C-alpha cells in the first residue's frame, strides 16, 4: 500500500512563510520560549524516568510542541482543555506550575494532584486544565460534556480536546463528533496525527489518509495543518475558536506531526529509535520557528540561543525542586476519595 499520509514539511524544504500580522513581536517570541520550555522540561522528564524517579510510564510530547503552544496561544484563560497521557505540553501551556507538574509525575505530596494522578492524570480546573487521561479517546465524550456545560453557562468559553490518530478510530470519537455538531457545541477537536498508535503506523490502521475528512461526514468544519508549524497551528485554531465563540459550533483540526522516537519512555526501542529520532529532527518545530523568527527580524540566533539556555537551567531547577518534595504520607490514601475512611 502506498503511504499517501502527508507529513510535516522537512526543515531543509521549509520556508518561513509570512509573519502573522495580528500578533506582536513579544507574543511571537513568547511562543518560541514556550515551545523551548516544554521541550526542556520533557527532556528532564525522560531523564528522570530513566533514573527511576517517575513511577508507571510517561509519554513525551517532544517534537509536538507546536500543537499545544499554537492552539493554547489563542485561547482565553477561562477556556478549558482536556488532553491525553501525552499531555504535559498542554498542561504547561495552559499555565500549570512546572514544579507542581514534575512533582506529580514523581508522585510527590506537592504534585498538582497530590501525587495521586501521576504522569497521565493531571488536573487543575482553576487554570482550565480539566484533565489529561490514560484511556485512549475516553476524554473525548467528556470534552463534549464540558463543552455542553460551557454552552449553558453562556460566558463564551471554548473547550479544546486533544487526542491522537489512534483515538480517532474509537467509537466515542464519532459519537462525540455527531452530538457536538448537532448541538453546535463550542468545542475544538485537535488531533495530533503523529503517524503511530504505539507500534501501529496510520497506514495500517486508517482507511483514509486524512482524519479531518471524518468531520465532513457530520457537516463539521475541519482543517488540516502542518502540526510542526506553530504559526499555521495558531491561525487554524484562531479560526476554530472564532467559530465556536460565535455559536457556529465545533471544528476538527488535524495537525500532521511526527512522534517522539518511542510511544513512551517505558517502551523498549520500537522499530528503529535512531531512525525515528532522525525523522523527528528533520521536521523539528523549534528549528522551524527559529528560522521564521530570524527571517522576520523578530529575534536573532544569539537571543534564541539564550532562551534555549535559560529554559535548560529552569528545567533542571524544576526537576531538582520536585525531587526534594516529600512523598505523600500513608494517611493520604483516605483523603480525596468517595469511600468512607478506615474502619474504626
Ligand atoms: C481504550 C484504550 N485502549 C487501548 C489503550 C492502550 N493504548 C495506550 S496509548 C495507545 C495508542 C494511542 O495512540 P494515539 O491515539 O495515536 O496517540 P499517541 O500515543 O500517538 O499520542 C493505546 C492503544 C488505552 N490506554 N486505552
């Protein structure tokens, strides 16, 4: 079978594109900083996992940073987000404190969920990060419910729901698309099509090359973007959010991207991790955006090198602080649960 599934543009072929006219220089530079910060923190996560500091598993979003940063850049603080186990980027971009996130990954008492959620179950409703979720597609109908509640509140809030190509094969995905369109919910479906569901390439699991097409069957607006181009992602999200706030209903945005070398930091190897790394680096969203900022005269290489260094230092500090945090005490198993306390 021929692989007709489109991929992000290779760095060597990419041209910077035009500078967005509706965004000032500070915001353009902030987006680079944000992508670099997520990358640096994720690299610490991978290293901390390898050293046994993160129980369970963890799913890096390295190489997919343009998706959370580009989409959340156009959201309001009171908009809401639901993401997957590969959701550290969304959590950070939505405003989660990185130390509280890292402490959660290390299941420490100071974690954002007091160490009870771990890497795959982050939640901080006060910043609009409703949840990340380990069940593939399980959060998609939940996002439909959150969007229905937002619609009923009538404050113009929008909900963004992130998921992968594998999730787009689940029945819940189709059911939610149908009801979201029927009820014109203020919901943006953001599919990070990174070409793989664990070990299964999309060409062996998807009947059609483009996931965005599935929205057409429900009469829903949809777009395909190069998910490694933060500017293109933000522009598509801007259109979707405008539509949602205007009461015109949901949009499905398919962001074509490339996965980190393995499904998770726990998975052994995979097909060829070195080849996967080369593929990812060839379409790196950070390098791509760096070129654009330099071409537009918004920043120079020296300034961007300084950002890279600043976030490396910050990420190391984040990790060190999380490592110093205590583990939850045994009494905490009786806290934050619906079941009654210990037998007396
Ligand atoms: C309902 C359900 N089925 C299977 C799994 C096991 N599983 C975990 S991640 C994953 C792959 C999902 O791939 P995709 O949606 O493309 O997201 P990606 O991991 O590539 O970001 C699977 C099958 C699960 N967690 N939940």
